[in-house]
C-alpha cells in the first residue's frame, strides 16, 4: 500500500546549495527538503512550486521531506522514455540511410552500365 503524500508549497529554495523549505498546506512547521528527495523530476524546483512529499526524520531527529515530486513536472522516467523513442527513430533513419548508400554503391560497381 502506498503511503499518503503531504501537499505543500516550496517557501524557499537555495539553488546553489540544493535545499529549501516547504510550507505544508495543513499548517504547521516548515519542512526541510533536499534536492536528492526529488529524484524523478525533469527540472529543478523553484519557489512557489507545489510539492507532494512524505516525512521522515534525519540523523539528528529533525523532520525532512522524502519521496517528493513537483506538481505538474514530468517525471524523469517519462523524459528518459521520450528520449529513448527519439533515439530509436534516429538510429532507424541512420541505418536505413546506410543501407541505401550500400545499395547505391553495389549497383554502381556491380551492375553493368
């Protein structure tokens, strides 16, 4: 069973340091979030993003966001899948082109003129 995600808004984000704080929608204390908690997104977070996350304790017993994602951002799995589709098409075109070149060379050298 999947654990419920909490919703909040990214209140602050320090891009140079890779962390920020989420203001939970239900109120309460701001929650620390590190860039490593956002593993499946296609872009970096920006202040004002809606974040869905779970809560865990760090080594010092402080709460932090984990298993987070940005609302509306595509997952990197989808992005990778789209890139793979593009690469397959590109490879098919290149191979097709090479076959045509090889046939052209064969006809030029081996067919009577």
